[in-house]
């Protein structure tokens, strides 16, 4: 079973920041937080991951609380193409080839 | 660099027939995974290959499913005989062998094969 809890859906206006929360209160010290998304009719796509420090890449930012029990994925300027289901997943780093455990995710709808 | 490819993109078969799905991972990726999403459910792991060896097949639903990866390159997933509940989207993903210094273990997914069993 997924170890994370996410809201089922969120709306965001185009050009605004989308902040997607995730609760992972049972995360262990050596587990990372990963985010993937699935755009309709495509396979899941990796976005970002982190352990305890905030992370940023060309796609998004990841903010992890100090106690690591929750995190927020931030899409700074959402576009219509960001409409997708976003999955927050916790897993061990360097667990070579371990399966991803997908929950229900958050359906983000970006509108103009 | 070519991504993960899957064939066919769609397949419609009748109950009791056999279907074989194919996945071509990214060149050089030792790890290959199969996942599926059946209607209304979450994406579920099926199995994982490291090269040609099955590393974890704990997610395979039953013995009607057979996965192979001869030669450690492409993989096939055969469903025989297909049942109505097998309908869904089957995803393949690959990842490189994790290194000690690797900072992540990203899985690259293909577009999926949509299987419809009538």
C-alpha cells in the first residue's frame, strides 16, 4: 500500500503557482520523497526527488518539512500542459530496481 | 536518445485469446519493469527484470501472465488466456543500474499498451 496521502484533486489558474501537498508521516530516515506525474494517455514521468533539503530543478521545486512528515511540490508557473495526475512516492534511495508504489495521486487541473 | 517504446499501443481481443505485449527499454538499461492500471484502480507493479533475470515478480496476478526478457534487451508480457479483468493499460519502465554514487533511481516509462478484453 502507498505510504503517502494526497488530496484527490486540485485546481490552478494558468500562470499561477500550483502547490501540491503530500503527507508521509511514517517515512523512515533513509527514505526519499519522489514525485511523478502522469499526463493523460502517457506513461508516468519523473519530476523530482529529495531527502530532507529543499530541491529545485527545471520542472519544479520540492519543499520537505523539517520533520519530513510532509512535503509540497511546487510548479511555479503552471501551464495547461501541467494538467495531470501527480503522485508522491516514498522509497529507499539506491534500492536498485525497486518497484514504485503508486497511490491515487492528485489530479491537477490547470485552466486558462 | 530514444525512450522506452511499447507495442502495440492498443490491443482489442476476446476473452480466452492470447495477447503478447512488447517493451523495448532505453538502450543500456539493465532494469526493466512492468506495471499496469486496470479500470478505476491505481497503477500496480507486476514484475522487475535485471537484465534477463526476474528480480521480483511479486506483483504478477496469476499464472496466466508470463513475462520474458531473453538476452536482457526487450521484454514481452504474454497473457494467456485473457480474461475480462485483464483490461487496462500496461506500462513498461526501465532504469539504469544504480551506482553507489547515484543520487536517484529514476524510472523511465513508456506510453503504455491499452488492452481491452471483450
